[in-house]
């Protein structure tokens, strides 16, 4: 296992600051503006909230995970900031001061998203030793789960688990899975696209996607199946 120095960690903390500002602005400012714009155009409140949740999936989780292998030298900093974000979002729920433009009372799945995203990066990077392969599960819950919600919202105007979203996720993520992890990435993407349809509160699709895809990648690495 590769060792990491305190100098590397400090260097990555400095690199993380612009990304943290980007995430903060998108969550606290940009999505509030998109919510207001949708409401003004007559979009129902719950539909606007759901769109915003998927915007965050794609432009926070997805965009950041795409940058991580290129700008970070270790996984602890992305993990730390993901835990901080998840803890902050959980606090907003507990304090009854939730961000109404993307948070809802009936679930805290955006908190699960942040923790699942961070833990998958940490565990897979350390075990696999390859930051690019380690990005696949975070991308599956970011780009993949993001496109499911957008497609379903466009088709049905509400949160639903229709198969149309799963097919859209598979179409997007199978090529990405191949680019990042070869044929095992394809397998992980197909399985994750299937399990996204299921959730058992508080065990939501974010957790199931990360668990299923991570297990496949770990098995492939453990048995030296070409990963």
C-alpha cells in the first residue's frame, strides 16, 4: 500500500479549497437560483426540488469526482471534505433549517450521497491503488443516478423508480465504466444501473449503487481478474 506524507496531505488541502468553494456556491447559491427560476416558470415545487437534487448529483459529485484523479495525490482529503459536507447537510435537517430548494423532510438521501461518495473513494483508492478505477462508484451515484432522475422527471414529473431511468443510466455509464475500469467497469455499471431501482429507507439507492459496484471491483482486484 502506498504511503502518504503530511506534506502531500497539506498540499491536497490547499488544492481542495477552490473545489470546496465551487461546491458551496453551487449548493447554497446556484441551485437556489435554479429553484426560483423553475418556480417562476410554473414548475411544481417538488419537481423543482427533485431537479435540483440531480443537478447537485451531476455538478457536485460528478464534476468533482472527474477532477480528483488529476489533482489529488491521496484519498483522505476528498474523503474528509465529503464527510464535512454530509455532516453539514445532516445538521441542516436536524436544525430544522434545511435548504428547501433541494432538501426534503421525508428523507436525508443527500446525506447518504455525500457519505457514500466519500467512503467509496477512500476505500477503493487505498485497496485498488488506482484513483481512476476508484472514481467509478462515485460517478455511478453522481452522473448515473443524476441522469435517472432527470429522465424520470421529464417523463413523469415526479420521483418514481421507472425503468426508463435505469436504461438511461446504463446507456451513460457503460461507456464511462469501460473507460475507467475496462470490462469490469462495464459489469459494475450494469449491476449498479439495475440496483438503482431499489431502496429500503434508510438504505437508499446511493448506498446500494456504491456497495454493488465497489464489491465487483474489489472482487476483480482480489482475484486478479484483469483489474
